[in-house]
C-alpha cells in the first residue's frame, strides 16, 4: 500500500474492500489467477485504479471485464462497450455490455476467481448488480470463486422503497435483482442474500468495508464521489436518481445533456412553477430554472436536444427524510394530471422495463395512483427487510 493511500485512509472513516486487500498484502487473492470486473469508480481513496492496486499487492490479474459504461466509466448509458486491451496494464478487456450481456465459459479460461469491484447506485435498474447476478451462473459452471470487494450503498442501508419485479416480466439487467427497487444492500450483501437461496451456492467471498454503517449516505463516508457512470456525477444526484430516473420512460428530460443530470429536469412545455407548487416533498427543495440539453459524449442524443426547456432544479435538504422513489411516483402523477403534453415513451413499456412490472404504470393512471402504490408495496418491503437480515454485514 502506498504511503499516500495509507495517510488518506487514516483520515477517512470508511475503507472499501479494495483498500483492505491492498492493506492485507493481496489476501485473499494471493496465489490465484483472477479476472477483474471493474469500472470508472473502481479506485482507492487516492484515485488509483483497482487493476494497478491489485497487481502492486501481488495479485495475478489475468483479464479485465467491462460492464455498462466501460472499464473507465466513460461510455454513455446503453452504449455498447467493445472488447479490447487496456493500454496501461496491457491486459485484455472482455466486454459484458456489447454483443453479450453475460460471461461465457471461455471468458474464464485459466482463471481461479472473478473479482467484482463496481460502485453500485443502490437501485435495481442500475445495471451493475444485475450483471453480477448473471455472473453467478457462469462462475458456478466454470468452478470459479466469486470475490466481491465491497463498496458503500450511496443511499445507505436502511432505505427500502419500491416494487419487487414481477416474476413474469422478461429478465433484463434492469430488473434482475430481488427485493424492492431500492434494496438498502451493498453489492456484497446482495450477493450473500442471493447466493444463500441458490440450490447450488457458488464459492463466494466478500471483502467487507471497514467503518461503514447502515445509516451512512455518501457524504458521511469521508470519501470523494467518483462517478460510476457519466451522468451520475455527484453524490447528491445519486440520492434523487431512483425517482428522477423514472423520467427516462417519459417525454420529460431527466437532465441528460445538462450540467446536472437528475438534479435538473424539464421540457419545453413544462409549467415548472405550477408543478413545483403541486409537489410537497420532505427533505427536498425545488427551484425553477431553464436549460438547454446539448449533445455530449455522456449524452449523444438527449431529449429536447438544443431546445430551451423549463425545468426544476432539486436540492436534497435532509437525506434522512427524503424518499426518492416516492418522489418519483408523485412527480409522474403530477405530470399526468397537470401537463396535457406529458406522455410515456413506447406506450409505457419503458417504465415497465425500468420497474420490472407494469402494475405501477397501470396504478398511476388512476386518480389516487401514487399513495395507493406505496400502500400496496409496504407488505413486500417489510418481508424483505426481515428476510435480508442473515445476509447483512454491517
């Protein structure tokens, strides 16, 4: 471990799994040939990439795997990631977000373990944990060990919100994970939960964090926010993401193409002041603002491109009281009721895909939609909160 990293960790209350491996001389990965599934936020507190940290600790990294947004977190949402070779380490890169969305047996040839070090966003439709679930079957078939270097859930470990995915819905990376939409688990805990319910559990090792508590949001960790994807640029944006990202399924811009995606949203026809007055949300303030979505590598073709939009800027004033999914439902309901120009994309199929169920959209089309949805989801959330206890690490 470098002197700079050692000094930084003294000041930070939370150490992630990657740093704990570095501090422990590469254990438990020493002597194993490993593949590393990593992204742009797979770094230490002092900004060193996971592949460099592990190799310096004596870990035999043979192959790199890339998820959505690519190995360096620069690819736009939904953009295919190509196989290649990392110019820094010289290691081959196998894309799991290109022609294929899960590893194949040949991808694991010559490996003893797959190491996962991706920063999740704490909500089911963020694709990293969905990809990790698909890796479970491939790891089992190849006889590998799965090692998760744990990282914080930016929403904390206590907030649970939203529907479970309908078992009848087609399984995609957006709706793979069990439990409510906002699950309150780290990646390591989620895989412990899933693996414990498999008929044939895989060999799973989680390198836990040190210092993380369930009550912590990102601001409490003492760590700088490193964007895990191009549009999730700040820790505050991560707090609103589970709700505002539902706008992706509508003709309202979720802020892609602006300076503050998810913290800013709108449309050319939006009556922003009226919408703000209709939304009373604990822990959140809103102000009206105009913006123009522009094309960029992070958002090549944003909604309402080059058109001035009336919008609302969000600021989380109390993360403990704010409920992002409940806000997202209230926002969709208010838009449907007060904006005749508002509409679903793809006839609502995009929202169904995001949530893993069509029941939410169907309920939103009724007068008491949002409150009724939250009441309906409460029982399943309470059950999951009990069931997950055995998987908790913190």
